[in-house]
C-alpha cells in the first residue's frame, strides 16, 4: 500500500510539473520612496511587459514596530486614519502598457520619527488563454514608503561585545548599514590589513542590529560601514575596544 501511495504521489508530481504555467508580471520603476519634509506626493510607474492585460489592485499598508519581532501590518480602510492615499486602487494595464500610481501624503510631518508604510501591487487573475490546462502564477510586489519627520537625521551608536557588535539607530529615520568590513590590525611588512566582509542591514529609528564578528577578531582591529539615508552615504569607522557614536548626519 505504501509503494502504491508513493507511486500515485510521483505520478501526480509529474502531471503538475508538466502543466504549462503562465506568469503575470509587472515592473515598478522604484521600490523605495522617501517622503522628505514638504513633499506631498510621489509617483510609481507600473509597466506590463506581457502580451495580455494586467489587472492590478493597489493598497497602502501601515507598518508598526518595523524590523522587530512585534512588527504588524495593517491595511487602513477608515478615511480618518489614512495617512497615505494611493490612486488608482484598481487598474487595467494593457499589453506592453504603463500605469502611473500616485501616492499622496495626507498628514503633516511626524515630530518624533518617520512613519513606515508598504504599498502593495497585487495582480488579479484574468482569463487564461491556453489550448490546454495551465497554471497562472501571480507575483505581487510591495514598495517601501518612508514618511520622514520635520528634521530628519541619521546617527548610529555601536557597542562591541564578545565576537559581536551591536548597533543602534539613535536617529529619527531608518539607516541602511552596508558594505560592512572587519579589518585586522595592519602588521609591519604588510601593505594592506586582512579584511572580512560583514554584510549589513537596514535599522529603523530606535531599533538595534547585532552583527557577528570573525572568531579571530582582535580588539585593535576596526570595523567600517557605509551609512545610507536614501540620498547620501557616509563611511564610518567603529572601534572594537570601546563604543562608537557617529556624528549626526542631516538628511537633505
């Protein structure tokens, strides 16, 4: 009985993988939008590269406690609670056509820290044109939207631990730490120190990120990260023998 069950499962698998699939695709001209102080709207252009029309639904999703274990996503439906409007919310994009989706801010700037949203672009299944059974694959996208406060700035404080470095975003907008490297002390006779890539992470305002360090890390070595605020980058060095706080960098 077990052999027969496995045989039927194998046949079903073969049938599924031999069913032709059609994929509804779209292209967004931007995936991250920064609403700077005074900016009221931004446009995202959606392109349909397919030979069939694309039926699209668009919605704004508010993100609370972003980047943490308590992160929640809520689709706002009550007009009095809407801080972000998207238009149109439904659209039909013809084959090889384009649609402009406008994202409008309806609130004044936050004084404390930025507000985070995602705008979801979800394709809706239409009729599948095929001479045989087919599966249509729908791929949705979510653009990341930041509503910056009145005076946005980034600042990062990093504290070394045992084979780790904990970095906290003490600014009021998100910051992207990337191109991280640990470099050992430069020894005599060597032109360049040995460096290890550490990767990076986006850190939201008030949140922390801990990066693991190599086992052979030395206190006299150093770590470098590139800090990106959406418009500019700042190369910063962090010590392993003491805590390091970067200067405040105003977001222009």
